């Protein structure tokens, strides 16, 4: 291996200190992070050296639009430089508005554009109106599709192939068909698909860590596959950021008596007045309260 320094590449996968990355003109490489103090995640742009003894990642460029998640009191950066977060859900028991809301909040806080993909629509979407109508009303972009039967899937492909999207990411609870979607987008991914439990309505996790897959005619794009989650922790977010991530609350907040209203017990709160008048969905407000409760409990420790 010839000695070359300060080359650049994008991280596709990280396992401890071992990194798989892609560098234009060089290809896909496996290397080692040169310092324990250097933390890199899938999607990061890094600098690396090619030496006789191997490939060594020496630094990372400042990242934008990183997706974060709190887990057991630890803040975890899941992926970096994300241009589109595809929040995947399905029809039936796997449809979990609470987790969807949390993923949308995480994306909004980091100014990551999001797309809600309702997969498995071949099973019928008649019962989803009460939920999907609310998401449409607050401006969430949605696509109904069936990856298994290739129904309307070209819309998902079109969105990911948009010129503004360099890095997209797939995120959702286990069992929503995320692996099937990935396999359709990247046939070489060979992601394992899991069955959904009839008892819990949840699937078995088939991905254990974020993985990036090259996409596009010239491998110019990356699709990140995040592990399936049943809970998306947000204890690292501030209450103010949470409130600003609920578009319907932002639109109403100007009518609150207090500029710093948290929409809890304050008098003359326009959000709670709208809630009582059925102009705010109760389950959306419940999601908001649950996130605030998680933040408050985390502060106690």
C-alpha cells in the first residue's frame, strides 16, 4: 500500500475502533480510528492515511444534522450529515405514534428534513385516517407504500434520489418492513427481514448497529440503516426545543398569555384551550407530556 495522507472519505460503518468508509476514486476501505479520543459515526466525513501497515482515520470534519438519541442516561450520536430522515412505520400494531412523534422531534431539533413512510399499505389504511390526517395537517410529508408488493414504492425512490439528498436514513420500530425497504433500494444490502409477533405486534430486531449503503448510479449517495428501536429517548433535548418541534403548538403559542408558556398549567394557554376544543389531537399532546416528563426525570439524576 502506497503512503497517502489526508485523504477524505465517508464513514459507512463503525464497530469499536474499526471503520468501513468510502472514498471517491479509491473505493470502499476498512481502517482503524487512530485515536480513542476521536469519535466517528456513520455519515461522518473523515480524513485518513493509507500507510503500508493499513488505513488509519486521523480526523473528522465538522458534522451537520446529526441524529441523537438518549439511552439509559447516555447521549448517543447515531448518524451524521443526514439530509433526509425516513421515519418508517406500518399498518396495524406496529404503528406507534408515540415513537413516530419522538423521531420527528429529534429530526426537527437538528433541522433534518423528515419523511413519514407508511409501509405495508396493502394491508389496508382505512383505520389510519385519525392519525395520518393529523400528520398531514401539521405539514409532515408522507408516502403510503408497500415495499413487499412494490406498490407506490417509486415515490420513496424518487424522494431519496432528489438532488438535495446526499445522505438519507431509515429509522423505525422493529417489524415495520424497514429491511424490505432497504433491500428494494439497495438489492446488494441483503438485509435480514424479521417476522412480527402476534402477541406484541413488534418485530425482532435484525440490525444491531447503523450501516451505510452506497446508492445512486455513481455511488454518490448513502442510505443509512438504523437499528430498529422500541423507544427513542429524548432526555437530552430542552423543553423549549420540544415545544418548538410540535408545529401545531408553535402556531398557537402566540395566543398564550405568557411568552415562555410551556403549555402545562399556565393560565390562558392557547394550546390547552385548543386541546379542550378538539383542535389539538390528544395523543399528540400526550406525546409532548411524556417527553417533558422524561426530561424532568433525567434532570433528577
